[in-house]
C-alpha cells in the first residue's frame, strides 16, 4: 500500500470530538423535526376531518 493511501484512510476515519457531538446533536434535531412534522400532518388531517364533518352536518340541516 502506498504511503499516501495509508494517510488518506487514517484521516478519513478520524473524527474530532466536537464533530461527533455535532452529528449527535444534528441527529437529535432531526428526530425532533420528524416528530413535529408527524404532529403537523396529524393535526392537518384532524382539521380536514372536522371540515368534512361540519360540511356534512350543514348539508343535513339544509335538507
């Protein structure tokens, strides 16, 4: 193995402590974002269900 390959593979696997914390922090933030996105999707679906229900109730009243 050439010396440059050994140096390259050694530096690629090295990750400073601050960078490791950053990636953990980033993963934590992604989990929070995904949870918030799921909650928004759920609430939007609930809103759509309520609109549909009210529309159906108003249609019955008009008959």
